[in-house]
C-alpha cells in the first residue's frame, strides 16, 4: 500500500481533531503535531485552518453527492429510489473514516466565511435538490401523496439521515440496515398514497 501523501496526513489529522474538539477548539499547532510536522509546514499545503476545513467539507460533500446523484438518476421505482437514497445517505456517513468527516460537514461548516461559505451553501442547496427531485418524482408518479411538501419532506429526510451519526452506534446490537431500514419504512408510510 502506498504511503499517504502529506496532504492526506494533514487532512486525516485535522478531520480527527475537528471531530473531537471542534474547529474552534483545534489549533494549527495541534493539527501539525498530529500530522508529524511543524506548524509552518502545514501552511505550505493549506493557506489557513479555514482552507483546511473547507477542503474537508468539500471532499465530504462530493462523496455524498455522488452516491445520491447516482440513485436519483437510476431506474428504480419511486418508493424504492427514496428508500435506496435514504439508506445510501445514512451509510455514507458511516463509511470507514467518514463518520468524523460527516460530523464536520454537519456542524463545523458554519465557521467558513466569504466565498467558501457561499460555495458550501450552494452545494448544500444542490444536495437538497436531489431529495426534492426524488420526492417530486414519487409524487408525480402517484406513489407519494399529492399534498406532500417535497422540500419539507426532503429536509426532514436529510435531517434524519445526517443526525444519525450523533446517536447510532454501528457496533451496537442492531445493524445499520436493521435500524434505518425500519426508520425509512416508517417515513415512507407518512408519504405513500393509499
């Protein structure tokens, strides 16, 4: 296996520390020490701690977006598409090493400023649009009730999928598929046209 690059080492160290201590509670010195380098060396790869946070947030977004976009464009039936997208969204938060990055994506992005913050807000809107599209498709097909507010339903779905990282224990008695398979089935019962 090839040795990780310096950028990967820095990103891994920062991801772990931001997840444990928060963005504001993590110093550049602590990140550099965890990556096995001097603080000045970190700046040769990232202009600032904020640039490092932005990098982590964007990497996480791109990974999650790609998974959901593939399902959105699939030929699955509408209810099954919703179910598959929900489970994929939850699983993307628990992929190996992704839980720390997902926590950062969920809570720490708000420390960004300027064009980086605007970019993340726009990307979050495009993520919401995936859910809007999936839900509107189900409404238009008569699978979901006509009175379902697609945007609100999407926000609820995103919230349940994202906040799972705050309470679900992947090493617990029940598997992710068992817990969130039941959860998505309950959510679907509220949306389905009967």
